[in-house]
């Protein structure tokens, strides 16, 4: 074998052994692996106390839903006096929020809860220029319709926790 061929074989063996060295685990030594992390965890010294997250209480909001013979037209959040997003007759609120339905007609309307939030004996009549309200205490999806107006599409209220 020529001198150059011997160096090439030795070099090849050396490269292969270096590449395979990372694949072999030495008994008694566990491999270490560094994994990039996107989260940052705080370091707490022995003299400091751990910070406990404080639950922030949410202020309940009040909503007015205006109803007439065309249906559940619009919704206004009364604290900020602004119209809220109300697509496909669906209103999303949170537990503790209050909804008041306002009658914009000249005649009485009966609001019906399809989930039985109130019993049929407890008629929720919306009188002219008056409203009725309900405080939502449980998360869920609730549907309402007007008894006297079967052509009016129902309103959906989604209550989040």
C-alpha cells in the first residue's frame, strides 16, 4: 500500500470513530441534552417568598336588547353605552352579566326561554317602553323567542364562565 493510501484509510477510520463517538453512551453517565425553551421560569431565592397569582374579579356588565316586530334588533352594553358585536342574533357574555330585553313595539310581547330559565307560569311579558331582565348565573348556550311573533328568528346568548 502506498503512503497516501495508508493516510487516507487512517483518516477515514478517525473520522468514522469521531462521528460514532457521539452515538455511544458511557456506562454510569447519562447523556445531557439541551433543548431550546421558549418559556422563562422565574428564579426564587431562599429569602424571597413565592408569588401567588391573584384572581381578578370581573365587573358584571349590563346589556339591553331592543326587540320589536322585526326581531332582536341590537344590543347595547349600558355601562359604556356602546353597541356590542351582535352577529347572527348571537350575544356572548359572561356569568354574572345581566341582559334586559326592551320592547320597542306598541303591544305586549312574551319572551320565552327555550332552556326553561323561567317557568311558563312566570310570564316574562315585555310591556311597551318597559323591559325585563335576567342575571345569568351559569355558563351555557341559551335561546329566546317571542311567543307572539313566530316569524322572528330566535336570539342566542352564549354565557362564558
